[in-house]
C-alpha cells in the first residue's frame, strides 16, 4: 500500500507542472495577428537656448582675470541643438491615423513612423491633448493593418493583459501581466481613470497599446510609478474609450472640448463627514465657487458636498474632474448635493473652461499662459477671496512640467513664492524672474484646509 501511495504521489508531481502550463495563456497568436498594427515613433526637436560665454579667458582666482570679469559682464550667445526621442503607437484606421501619447510628440519638429515591415514614413500631428496625454498623428498610406478596439469597462482586476511597444528602442517588444486596479486617479492627471497593471513598461513603451486576451486594445500605455526611473511593477494605461473620444474630437476640430463648472473642491475626510452630518464618507466638498461660473449661476455654495453629477455617483473628489470634463459645454447637468443635513438637487448649464474661450484652449494656447514652472494660473475675484478667507492667492487651473513633477494639481491655491505673497499672475511671474534657471523656489500651497511649502526647480527660461 505504501508503495502504491508513493507511485501515486510521483505521478501527481509529474502531471501537475503540465496541468499548470496548460492553464497559462498563449500570447503568440495575439502578437502575430495584432503586432503588425503597432508602430515605432521617433521624433526630432530643435532646442534653442542662450549660452553664457565669458569674454576674457583666464584662470578663476587670477587677479587680472577677476578684474576683467567684473568690468565686462558675461555675454549671452544663442545656440541650438537637436534632441531625439522614441515612443510607440498603433494604427486605428487603414488610411494612416495613429494613436500615441501627447508627450511622445510634444514639441517635435519632425515625426517619423516605422511600420512593422521596416518602412518609414513622415507623420503630421493632427492634434494633441495634454490633459489626457493623447495624441493623434497621420501618415500618408493606405490598406494598413489596424488594431481591434475593446471595452475597458469589461476588464476585470486580475485579468491577463499584453503590451507591445519599443522600450529603449527595442522594437516590437512584448510584455505581459495582469490588471492590478481600475479607475486609478493620479495627482497630475484629473481627467483619466487609469488602468493600473504590472506589465513591464519602460521608456519607449509610451503610446503603445495594451491588449486583452481577445486581442482587443483596451488602453494606451502612458506612464509608470518609479523611484528609480525604471519599471517597478506599477504601470498605468489610458482607457481606450477615453482616448478614442479625444481622438475623434482632435480629428474633427483639432482640439478637445470639455465642460467647466467653476468650483474649488477637496476630499471629504472622516472628520469633515461628521462635521457636515454626512452618513457616509463620499462626494466632493466645495471649498470655493468661481464668480459668474456655471456653479455660481446654478446656486452651488461653499460647504456643499457634490454626491452625484449627471446621474453618476461621486465617490471621491478625484471622480469629479473627469465627470465635469466629459460633460460638453452647453449641456444641462443635474447634480445632487448635501447641504445643511439633507440632499438638494441643482441644475447647471456647463460652459467652456476660461482658457478655452474665444477659440483658445488647444495645447499651444495654454502654453502661452503657462508660467516658467508649468502652471496655468487664474487670479481670484474679491468674492472668491472672501469665501476662501484669503487676502490673495492664485488658483491653479493647469499643471505640467516641473509643477506636475512636484505634485501640484488643478484646484490648488498658491499664496506665496518663498516669503513673498502673490495676488496677480503678473506679480507671480515678476517674482520668478528674479531667480535663474536651475534655482529652487518654495511655493506656499493651500489644498483644502492644509497648507504646505512645495519646493520646485525652475527649468524654464
């Protein structure tokens, strides 16, 4: 009997690995069929800057050198050089429309697309949307292979997914993993409910597709979370339905139209929920209402907690910007808010964001209003200052570059630069102009009821 048991155990040990291997998915057929629609994208950008040149050569410390250095200031000499970058993309139509990330083609003077057959074609940027990091580019070609689009809403946490891209320039690299979470909100990206995965994503993967096991694209690989600059098991993809909505608008008009409500919001904490008598910790707390905005005209008030927007629940403050952005300007939207111990229904008519009015609102137009730190700022009205209990300050409406890296986000209130209070955008820029490139400045930032100094390095000219 013991001999029979031993033989039985050995048989199970031999069979178990085979059974486990049979349960693992085979990605080969998916890659063979969908891989030809994935492309490599390379860009060239001309960078222009001023270099500081010392008119008198010499050795620092030498008395003659120091004398002439003080008498004749250094000269600023313009120079330019080219930088190159790599990314990925995928073909969504046979006539050459390609989706990728906005940061892949940002500032590019020349965009080249390499197809699966090694053919290279010049591409033009149809449009790019920084707020979702989605760009649409076009090559002159026909009868191209295309990807199949899936429904991110059907994704399940734990489901297998596959990425194809060009990490570090290694074209058509395939990596796999699972869906780690859905609907992730990142501090610098308020308009995207990211798909989080553990698929290996590295520089060069940006803009590439994320496939489900049906061979359907469910997202665009956009960014990673890392302390080292390399992959650490946390990668994020833009849901394809969000990306296609942006792409369709870019194709139709070259820009993206979003709704605007005009509120400053903050997260509802346990203590705040108890203070306002909320039965659950949910919603977005209105900390301020912009004067003459849709929110003001609709009757929203500071201390209101928005529970539902356009029929959809607002579980946390991070949900609201996406819902507002999805509501088109001119649309009448119903909301449910918690006010003074009860639920109240409010109706508002959405408008265009202030930066998008009078034909403005594309990436180039926003750049003109951005500060050296990559901030799009708006001055507070007297009524707003009174409601927020401040004497000055600037409202953050857009974030990119150094400001995004420092963790600032729309809705923050900047009260001071170092120890200097700021009330106007012109004053803010004047203060920054006193500091050279590479210098760190400290911004006094109010977020909700908390205030902190945030150090930011000045990278702009």
